[in-house]
C-alpha cells in the first residue's frame, strides 16, 4: 500500500527548534521549568501553570491511545493519538502497519516521514516492526 | 415571564443551491424567520452570524441587508455557534442592548464552497500533516468509547435508525427512507469504526431565528418560546492529558440545567447535534440523560424514536437524515425544537404536551477541540 506525501506543517517561531532537531533525527518535546510537567503540542507557555517551558529530547516511544483508518482516502491512512512514554498524548499517523492488526495499548515507536516541502514529520509504527 | 423569546424560525426548504449566492441565502432565511414572527427587517436592531458568514464577520451581511443595528455579534464556535447566538441574543435583550435580534446561517458546501478555518490555529503545525479531516477525528472518539465502555456499532446504528424513522415524515429530508441497524452496519466503513450511515448528510441551505424582548413578543400572534437556560463551553486536548470519551457538553449542559432549575428528566424533546452517531451518544451522557459509559444502552432499541422511546430526538431527521446546511447543524437543531414547542412538528413525530425542550450543539472536532452550547427552551 503506497503512501502519499503529508501536507507541510505551517512554520512558526514556536516550531523552528523542533523542526531543526527533527532534521537531525531527534524528537523533542517541551517541559515546564516551573511545574516540571511535559506537554503536547509544544508551546512557549506551559498549558498547566503558565510557566516558561524548554525543549528536551524524548524517547520516541509510546503506545496507541486511539486510531482511525480513513477508508475513503486513496490510499487509506491511519490517524492516531499516541501516548508518549513521557506522558503527553499526541496526534500522529501510524505508518508501515496493517491497520487491521493495530490495537489500543500497542507499543509504538517514532519514524520520521517527509512532508511535501521536505519537513520531517513525527509518525509512529508498531514497536516490533524492524527498522 | 422570561427575559427573551424566540418568536421567529425558518429553515430554507432546499438542499441544493447552484443558482444562489451565500448572502442571498442568508437574506432568504432572514426574511422567512421575520415573516414567521410577523416582523420586518426594519424591526431588527441586533444581528448575529458566525465566522463562516460571507465577508467581514457580521458587518458584510448586515450591510447586504442594510440593517440598522444597536448590537452585533459573530461568536464562532463552529456548528454550535447558532445555539450560543440564541443565548447571546437573550443576554443582549436582557441588558437593553437590542429589542429584536436576527440570527442567520447559510452555506453551499455542495457547490464546492470551502469550509474550515481561514487560518491554521496554533495547533496547525502539529496536526495538519496528519490529515485530521472530520470523520477520522470523531471516529477516534467512537473507538475509544467502545474500548473503555464496550459501546458497539449496533448501538451507534440505533441513532441513525431513530433519525431515519423521523425523516420519513419530512418532505425536505435528504435521506427520507427508514433504515435498519443491519443496513447501517452493512454500509461501507468511512473512518473506522464509523460507517457511511454513521455520518450526517452534506447539504446546501440555511436558516434563521428571531429573538425578541417580552414587550414585543406579547404583541405578536405566534406561540412564544422562552429561553429558560443556556450554557456554553469548550474542550481541548488539555496539554496532552487527553480523554476523548466525553465532550464540553458536560460543562455547557450543567450550566444550562442550573440556570433553568430543571433536570434531564424534565425534558420532553431533545435536539442533539448529530454530525455523527457518536456525537449524539457522548452528548447524551454528558448532559446527564444517562450515566457515563451507558450511552450505548440508552440509545438502543428505539429509545430516541418519537412515540416509541423515552427521549424523542431530532424529529426532523436531524443532520443524519434531513439537513446539515453549511456543515453546521446548530441552527436546524434550534428550529426543530421551536417546532416541537409550538406543536408544529409533523403530527407523526410531534411530542404530546411538549413544554420543555433541550438543544445542544457541538462545534469543531469531538476528539481534538470543540465548542459546545446548550439551550433549554420552554413553551409559555
Ligand atoms: Zn507548568
């Protein structure tokens, strides 16, 4: 099953460092310097306490929280929420997987995909999938 | 006596508008609702539309209709906007800011008119690449609800069945044929686990409402529908600490019921935004019509069918079978509740002694971020 290129993410000052790290294959999340909680999607202001936040490298491991395969798309693709090992749940796509074999709770790991403009985008694949 | 009354309501009868402009359709809806009330454009001094109205917020449409206004508002919370507009109109009237408020909606998605937001929000960079359309975001809420509570596709299908039983009596309905649970389950999967028949229709069209202060409402000949309670809220991703099995209806419903001083058991008829079957099921739990996680059992076996079940819903056929103008279902939800409270619904679906009705809108995306608005309306 072929994949189509992903729409490019709009660039902003709040995404620049993430994209730069992604180009080196590093996956960053943001954590609050005041309450110490990590969050998603990354932002300069902590959504839990309003504190200042900073980037940190994350493991890129997590588990499937929910997913849906859009069958009317050509080719179909799988939208998902993945709960990261660090705690927050993020929207993503599951790639290189048979949608019928996916299950909530299944371990997944990050795999980068290029958007239309070449920007690396964090997708996930089953953790037992060979690299 | 209430502070404000819905005195006019009108739904454009057509579902396809190749030869009309969006502004013209707003205007036709406005004239229809004002005629229903027994008022004219010259009586209007408050105007409400949502962010999708053509042009600059409420200004371009007000100018098109050449309104003379003391109050204007373009609160944009997706398809739930129009439910909130009724509440905001009542508040403005109560505060003395206007006497006669006009609320309009129109759109032509079947003619290629683009929906969605004009600019990406702050979440855009983190979501646009993953292609959340609409169906797949709602579908994730359905999947997670099934996972946590054992909700089934059969139970969701009952919501479509109930809507279709009602739609057969609506000559304007896009899908007027009653369907069975088996037919819903046999329809193709659009976004797993949702089937084609779990989804609402796409239609051109629109509608309008008129809200007036009591002194004016009492001088009109139409039955008066009082705004008795209202609430609104939103729900997002909570910084990534998400739970997609419930909606902002939990907050907006609690506010509305508290203001009205009644409970879900008092409601005779409910208009529940039905973009998808799962939207209805989760909303009913959040509004307190059943316990959390029990929505599947509540909607099964015809419990939402007028004359059959305990809670008649969407007796015009709803967005699932009748009409979803501009991809925004809040307006038609209010209109059918007004018909029920005036005893002007189709006789086959009219709820006997319908004195208290609830309207609920969900705008945006159930499993990511959405606005919600709840209204409790009473026949005087
Ligand atoms: Zn913090």
